[in-house]
C-alpha cells in the first residue's frame, strides 16, 4: 500500500474515525517504544501507556478526562534523540512517539493529513526494520522487492486496511467497538516490526 493509496483509503474516514485509525496504528507501534524504554531505562513507558489509554477512553466516550495539550509536552519528553542513541532501536521508538504526537493532534482537531502521517510512519518503520535486517549484498532493486513482499510489510498493510474497513462501517464510536479495535491493534503485545516488550 503506497502512500498515495493510503491517502485514498483514508478518504472514507472522517472526524473521530481518523483519530481512531491513528491511535490503532500507534497502539501497534507502542511495544517498540516500551522495549527500548525498558532496555535503556529511557523515558516513562507507564506515562506513555496512560496517554494511549486516555485516547482510547476519549474515543469510547467513557467520560475520562485528560488534558491532551499537556500530554503533547509529555510525549515530546519521551522522544529519544537519535544523535544521543546511536543504535537501531531508538528509531522505531521515536517513530512510535511521533505517531502518538500526531494522534493527539488528530484527536484535538481531526485531520486526514495527520492520520496519513501516522499510517506512513508505521509503514516506514517496518520498511527500515526490513532494510536493517536484510542481506547487505542485496541490490537496491532486490531490497525494494524484499521490503514490499516481506511478511511484516504485508501484515502492516492488511492491518491498516482492516482498521479502515472496520471504522468506515461505524457511524458512532461505542465502548464495545472501540474496545474491539484496541484488542486488534494491541496484537497480543507484538508490534508492527514483530517485537514485544515482554522479551
């Protein structure tokens, strides 16, 4: 699913649906941050978890109150500096935090560009992981083919399509439908690049 087609697919969503798409994609990226946070004792994974939960609560109209403008400052504090952390794991952790920041933007003011940004961030995160773990002797063409046909990329594309399909069929968010979406996105704690913070 190229960037162009993701934008096209997202045209069927509006308002709260764009926020729900964004938080679902971010939820699936969360273990990348959680694992990095645990291994390097960086940031506050519990705080990030509670911000994510706050967004899900807001969407399911459970009456939970959270000041999301303040939470954006908290998200920024949890963004690893890639110059400070010279290792691959910092990159997907940062992607997850940038996605969370964009998700909050989308929640404060529904915005198709922000939702597209979140979806693409996750796809790029997967592509980078495949590139980093691929055979160094591959030609550029072989690498591109490897990325587009890789199981992780196909899974991420079908996940995003599934989320869009589910949301496009919902007129209103209910606690039950949002809870089902969260369960799908949580993916038993396994992220878009196949890591779990239980490792």
